[in-house]
C-alpha cells in the first residue's frame, strides 16, 4: 500500500456528507495480509456506516477499498499535530477472510487473473470476486481471460455460481470430469 492509496481513500471518505474527519492507516504493514483501515469522525448524529461503505465502494478503485471503516469520536494527534496512529482503536478484523495462497498451478493462474482484472495487489483462493468489487463487465473480462489462458470454456454465469478461486477451481474440475 502506498501513500497515494491512503490519500485516495481519505479524499473519498472525506467527501461523504456527514463525515467531519478521516484517518487511514495500513494495518499489518509489510505483512502478506496487510490492509487499509479507515476511521471516520461523524459531523453530527446519525452517520450511516453502511452508506459510507457503499459510497467508498463506488468512489474507490477496487484495490483501495479499506478492509474496515470504523466510526470514532475524534482522530488522535500528536503534540506536533500529526496523526497518532498508535492511539487509534484496534480495528475489528473478525469476519475478514485471511489470505490463503494458491495450492496448485491452476489456482495460481486464477488468483493472478482475478487480481489483474480487478486491479488489486493480490487475490487469495478465498477472495470473492464480487466482494472485491467485480461487476458484470469485469466478470465478462475475467471469463474471457480464463478461457484464453486456461483453454477452458466458462461463462459469466459460472463466475456468479463460483465467485472465489477455490469455488471456480472446483467447478473447473467438475466440468472436466463431466466431459470425459
């Protein structure tokens, strides 16, 4: 993650009505499962976090979407006025899928294709295409790339039924066994 991604997230979230202040940090920097965490301060009562998240999904490129957006009362700063990242509350990461590396050459290819089409740094075998921001257009592109690179025949409907690399890999196995 770079400062440009952090700046992009901060700008997008700050532009949402009802958000007074924003901080964005990289959680687990340098680790394989590093992710962006955003903290927002509401400008008044009634900030709807689901609406903030929906706004972020529309405004941000897929690779910049924070893993978690947390509402806090104020952004902590140091005596010098800089963000005091150590004083931010620990992010609630329960429920987020940890990164699982591909186990086979086909899974490696599928993970790479998912990441390329979605323009994200990486995808694990449990990464969900649609949770990462994939839409019909990207599904069409991904199906075409898979068909070309793996010399198989899948459709967009196959991606809707099998949205993770693990699911799609299993589906490809099933399709191969029914052709024999």
